[in-house]
């Protein structure tokens, strides 16, 4: 589902103007982004949680040049859904 589809659905279900929904949507995403950048867990009740996970620095072997390369630590966003959604998805199979 794309941003435009979400905006339209929220506008219809809440009875709000598209411009207002767009401003709220952008503010919502901005808040989530800021929280993640500050290493906070974002809990979306009934859906799941977004959090930052870290991969430690590691060494890999470059077969082409025969050298060992150090891959620096990196952070990435992970999502973990709540059990009820996972159960619903699996019951529909």
C-alpha cells in the first residue's frame, strides 16, 4: 500500500480533508524517524514494533584479491509484528 492509498483511506474513514491527513501522516512518519535515529523502540499497538539492531564490525575475505577486509559496524531498522497478526496471517493459509 502506497502513501496516496493510505491517505485516501484515512481521509474516507475519518471524514477528514486530504490535506490535513497528509500533514498528520508526514508528522507521524517524522516522529517515527526521529525516535529511531535516537535508538528508541517505536511501538505500534496492535501491529508491532520498530527498533534498531546493530551488526558488529567483522572481517571478511576478499577472494578476488586475497585480502581480509574489515566491514564496519552498521545499524539497521527491524520490525517485529505482534503475535495476533502473525496468527491471523497463518490461519488464512
